[in-house]
C-alpha cells in the first residue's frame, strides 16, 4: 500500500510541451492548478491569507485593540488577550506559511524542469544549425551577437522585441511596502525588536505571496522567450522530435529530516487545517466553564504558543531545504545553457557576483545553523521542557505563562531569521531568473541572425 508523501520527497517527471513549426509565438508560464478540489481550495485560502485586504483588516484590528487600551489598559484580560490572539494568529499562519513553502517548491521546481526539457531540444537543433552553417559562419554570428550585447548595458525593445518589460521588474505598491518592511525587519540590529511580532508574522505571509507573484511573472516572460526560440529553431531545422522527458529523483535525506517533511506536510494540508478548527471550536466551547476569564484566554495562548514554537523550528528547516533544492535546479539549468552558449562561442556575462557585508555573512551563518534538522529536534525538546515546567507548577498562572511568553519570544526571533533566509533566497532567485532571461536573449539573437544567414545562402 502506498502512502502519500510530501512533494519534496516525490520524484518528478516533466516533459515540456512541444511546439510545431507552424506556430508563431510560444506561450508563457502558468501555474498548474491541482487536480484535487480540496487542494485548490486550500491554495485559494492561502492566497487570501497573504493578500492586502486581510493584512489591512488585521492591522485595523490591532489598532482597535490599542485604542481600547485607553479605557481597559489596566485590565489583565486586555493585556492577556493581545498576547494570546497573537499566539493564535501565529499558529494559524504557521499552516499558511508551510503550504506557501511547499507550493513555492512545486511551482519553481516544475518550471526549472520544463526549461531543462526544452533546453535539450534547443541543443539538438542548434547542433544541426552548426553543421549547416559551418564553423566560420557560426563564429561570425557569435561575434555579432556579442557586439550587440556588449555595446550597451541594456537592450531596448526596439532592438529586441523580447526584452523584458520594466514593469515586470517592479513590484506593485503593496508589494513594495511589504518587501521594504521585510528588508528593514530582517536586519540583525532589529533582532531585539520583539514587539514587532505581529507585524512581522503577517507581513511575512504577505511577503511570500508578493514574491511568488513577482517570480511567476518573470517565469512567464522566460517561457514566452524560450518557447519562441523552440518554434524558430524547429522552423529552421524541420525538427519534429518531442522535447525530452526530465526525471528528477527526490533528494536523499535521513530519517529525521524525512519525519520533519511529513510533519510539515500535515501542518500545511487539510489535516492540519481541520485540527486547527477542532481546537478553536473546543476552546470556544469551554468558554462558559471558565466564564471567559484570563485563564480561558491563556488556555488557547498556551496551546498555540507551544505548537507555534515547534512549528517555527520546522518552518525554518523546510525553508532552508527548499531553497537548497531550488538552487540545485538553477545550477543544472545554468550549466546546460552555458554549454549551448559555449558551443556557439557566445559570451555569457550573466553570472552574478555577490558581495556580502559582515552583517549579511553573519545572517547567512545564522540561517545555516537555524535550518539544520538538529535544531528541529532541539525545538522539540524545548517544547517538551515547557510542558514539563508548566505541569510541575500545576498549570497555574505562572505555569501557563512559562508555556506562553518564552515560546512567543523565541518564535519571533526565528521569524526574523526566517525573513532573513527568505530575502536572501528570493534575491538570489531573482538574480538567477534574470540570468536565465539574459542567456535566452542572446540565444534568440543568434537564432534570428542564423535565419538571415540561411536565407541569404538560399538566395
């Protein structure tokens, strides 16, 4: 009997759609919706949770709570409510963030494999062109392509109709605000700013959706260019062979890491959402028993704080692993594309050079340490330790606070590190997407000039 496995533990077999010679322009990239209705609903729910309206609604609620403090500032319930609501919101958004990470992996991994599949056809047809044109003419075409790209730092749309539009590189107003907030929050100096916890958590959920929309737009532009190259090459070479199938086996991981993936998959799936709903309904149901007092508020805060504490360690680990897996996809694609450009003697200046400050280096080191699977185990022990301490105090007010306040503080610290890792990963991803596009611009120019050379030889 086969059991469902997390997407990061599944082998993937991808074949890019082939285009015939009669087509004019290839299609762009679109995210494939899941064939399961419940998964489509959950994805829509995640998108809604990371949207501007929900972010604004929660911020309004925070302002209302602050204003209510004018009259109820001395009330213990008022003070406890915001702490527990914050813990509850963090708990809810743990599921949202977990599903976002797995969706990011599926989308970008699938896109990279499709480009790899088409890259094999490009290489096959370009080898045919080399044999038809001859080495000398290939050198001349390469010199012309290199001159065009080296003559200016950027190519205008007049010179090349496939230059990516400037608006694709510019996020919208809401996205710029969220990204700007993230760039401020992830700095190492702001680690002490725990009071920003709610803003950080909610902003990060929105940040993921902003980055996803941005990257998908870039992927769409790359796919349009990539598929158009395929069409033009098929027209020149009369090639009708389908694109090759790319098979990517799941990364080999130890037992502990696989267990973390399974847990993370449950948190971000229907099971995790249903468990969350059951807990909330049970908490509401016991409200009259506690007379909705401070202990009632602390009850949900304690549960959400402990679960959120462990989930934050899991989130950090999954994020780090997914970033490394996607980097591997980029490396394979980059190597394949550079092989094609080298065969055509086309200069590739797309390699990005990174200069890291001491702060960024420290953040990168912290990112590596915090994403290690051993830290997840440490987080589990810490969670159990809080439970033991609270039980030893017979779950008194002090006992509940032990399982409430310290987890929130640690959770916020991990979220700051999570944002650091997210910004670094997304910055690298955007730079590499830009590299892919630049490489294909050069390849497109070569194909265009090769067509002219073949037309002249026929005349």
